[in-house]
C-alpha cells in the first residue's frame, strides 16, 4: 500500500500541512523538523501523487507532437530529439501521425487537448499541400492555446520554426557555378509543396545571380515519371552538366541511373541534393548535400513552445534555421 502524506504526518508527529510545506520546499518549518520529515519520506519511499499535483497546478507535464507522415524518418528523429530535450524538465511527449490527412490532423489536435497536453509541436500538412485548410490553427491561436508549427504558414501570426530552404538552394547553385557549370537542372519540382517550392526558388535565384536561368526543359516535376523524364533530358546534346536533386533519395536513384547510361560521375554530370541521409556519404561518388540541421530545429521549436506555454500572450516568433552545406565527391568542374 502506498505511503500517503497523512501517514508521513502521523509518523513525524506533525500536521499534514507541515509535511506538505516541507515536500513543496516552502519556508516556515524548523530545520530539524524539515530534515526529519525528508529523511522519513526517503526511507519509506514516499512518492507524491503526480496527477493530483498536476491538477492542483493546472499542469499535466505533457506535450503533444503531431507528425504529418511518420513514414518520413526525419519526423522520428525529430521526436527523439524533442523527447531527449524535455524529459529532464519533467515532461512526457505524446506522438500522433496525421498520415497526410487534414481531418486526422484536426482529430490529433483534439485528442491531444483531451489528454491535457500543455502545448503542441505540429508538422503541418499545409507544408505538403498548399491547398489544404488551416483554420484549426487559427482557432488555436484565438484560444491562446500554445502550439508551434515545425513548418511555415506566413501572415497569420503563428509561431513557427523551420529549416532555411531558399538560401540553401542559392548556396548549392553558387557551388556549382563556381566550378564552372552553366547548364544546371532541377529534379523534383512541386509547387504545392512548400519546402520544394522554396528549394526551387533558391535554385532560380542562385542562377539569376550568376546571370543564368533555369530552363523549363531542365525542371523535372516530382512525379512517377521523373526518372524517364530525366533520361530524356540527359540524352539531349545541350543537357545539363549538373543536377540539383530535390532530396537525397532522388539523388540515390539518379546516380545509379547516370552510371547505367554511361556517364562518369562527376566528370560528365555533377550531382548535389537537399538532405543528408545515412547513405549519402556511402555513395560512390559520395554525395555533396545539405544537412537540414534538425537538432537545432528541434531545440528551437521546444524553446519556443515552452516560452509560449509560460506566456500565451507573447508576440509571435518565427525562426529559420540555416542548413549545413556538406562538400563531398559528387561535384567537379564540367569537361
């Protein structure tokens, strides 16, 4: 049977109020009595009822994490980082998967609130599909319920944290231009996906800064036919000498395709990509890429959420976390 605060008071020959003051580390209790109560509690293995304490403080010590699609390994790693950050602070993290379904995203938010989550970290589906609604975020904001988007919806005063995509695209192009490339293609364009759209914007800006342009025929859409379209582009006499891949998974597939087509890498075609999966360094040649810096994104997100929980009326804050450029073997000056 669990020891209660009343049991401790009887054994220490004092009142429950005094025991409560000692266990809450409040003043007003003599040092010798305080020491005796603490030693007694430790010896008997007294554990306060956390649920009752939290109810009294109107706190649950629970946070919610809602992923857009847990098939993306980045979300799993992000959850691990968040959990490691908040557990020492006494928080537990509930996790839910919206499975690319806006109705599930809404239900997940409702369920987290039913479980008395103090705040939410949300990877919004709107990042993946620009046509999806986000009125549920507006309602959270009006209710002053603490949440942080790990993504970007601009113009509505939401707190958000995300990796910097546009500047990263510029940096990748600048690297290729310095090496002498003038015909550069982009593989994986998709205007409905915010991250991809910003990556492509960065590529265009980087090319314009060098007095170049992204030719329409060198921009290959994110679709089931992208590999065949890329083969068609690479067979042209005026083909790109370098490719910017929308992610490292596309780069993995493309590098094998290029070798099968008889291209020497990187002498005939240089390849760069967004994202640094574990295989990127093991490809031959190893992949020049960018690290999304999710450790810093996770830390910034949780710091912003805890600040919002402490002060629901504070001004909204947005943070863009720079990505890390990683130079490897897949780029070289064109022949």
